[in-house]
C-alpha cells in the first residue's frame, strides 16, 4: 500500500517544481541582469574579473563542460521526481565500453522527464546503467549567459552544437550516454494533453553524428510529458504563430503560452514514465552516405514506434493510441 505523503513532503515537492520552473523561465535573465548591474556599482571589479575569466573559459561548454556530481545528486531532484512522479524504465543494458546517442521524445513544454532522468541523478540513471555517464544537450545560446552557464554545466547540461557533440563522442572516453531532445522547439509548439506526436522525419543530423563516431542510437520516450501543461496552440498563419516561428528561427526556442496547476503556474501532478529502449548498433563511417543516414534514420523511427506501442498500455494509454511521426 502506498504511504500517504506528509504535508512537509508535499511542500518540498512543490518547492522543487517552483525551483525548476524558476530556473527554466527566469534564472538566466536574472543572472545576466545581475552581472551587468554590478558594473554600475562600486562592485564593478567583480563583473570585470568575471568577464575576463568568461572570455578565457568561453569554449568549456563545448569541451565536455564542468559537471558536478554534488549538484547532480542534490536532494531537490528527488523531490522533483516524486512530485509528478517520474520513473526511469530500463529495457536493455548499455555497455560502458561504447558511446550512445539517446533520442528523447517528446519535448513537451519543459522536458521534465528528460531533464530529471539524464541531467540529474533524481531517477537513478547511474544505478540503472552502471559505468555510464548521462548528459543532456540543450540550446547552445544558454551557455552564453553569465553565471547561468556555470549552474547548468554543473548538472551535466551541454550545448547541442556539432563541436560539443563531437567532443563528447570522440574525446571524452567511452561510457557516454548523450541525450538529445530531437524534436526541439518545433515539437514544443504541438505539446498538449493527449497528443503523441514527435517531430523527426527530417531530423537526421543526430544519425549522421552517430555514424561518424560509431555511437549506437537509443530511442527514449517519456510517456506523460505532454500532460503537464495545457497550451494555447495557435493556428498556422496567425500572427501569434508567426511570432513563435520568428523566435524559433532566430533564437532556437519558441515562446509558448501555457497553463498549469495553482493559478496556472505549476505543472500538473501527472506521472511521467521515461522508457529507455534497446540500442541500435551503428557502424563507424567517417563520411556517411545519404543512403546510410536514411537507413539508420529509418531503423531509429521503427524502433521508436515499437517502443511506444510495447509500453503504451502499461503507461496508462489505451491500445488505440498511435504515435504520429511528423
């Protein structure tokens, strides 16, 4: 029988979600404002020294970052896991003697399942996959924000740039599980309760990278990710949708209008089950052909679809639910 949570436990879980959403929405802006504002005060030498150091340290995110196991094991991540709750499901072993690219689907609004499972130890990735180091690749522009970059690097986040991915797959040894949210900003725009659609038919760059470095591909699906918020989805061609598309093209992210629980601010308490599929063996090809890329891209889509249908019922969906690949 499930033990009833105490009021203190419920409060800590809520606080962990507030912290997570605050980081997602506001922390970067606050960090930038703080560093710039200090220039106008008697503490201006601090900002100057930091900017000098920042120039010297500029390429660190693309050279493996600066992860901290202390930060990745903060208790707040376990409270975040328990809020929804989030569960990590392993279907096959990953060998520490190889590198892997994990494609995470769907993006949702905040990618809570992918972040908690692969950028923290909240769901026990290291215990489930002994000898493996997980990391999550996100928007490269975030690593240009002063102070904020230090925090996100500490949890194991990396830029989703070619240089960063190449470094992890070629110069950081073996046993790397590099997670990429394949659908990105485009997929977030279609996130809504009951929607099971992933954007990836034209997303082949991750397959090409896997072939160039001989990294096996692993499909991952987070059931429940799209249930956390209700989003206002604007019709194609509308002014609001064109504005979202403009931000997506220029900045790499698309601002979404969404509502949740507690005055519309907090994510709903909906279970998320992040299922890690079996790896797809990928050969190493220094210059992969278009045919090879298409072949392994097709295998990946088949494996993702199979993973979805094998686990959808146990994750609360009906047999009639289908995965739509866009």
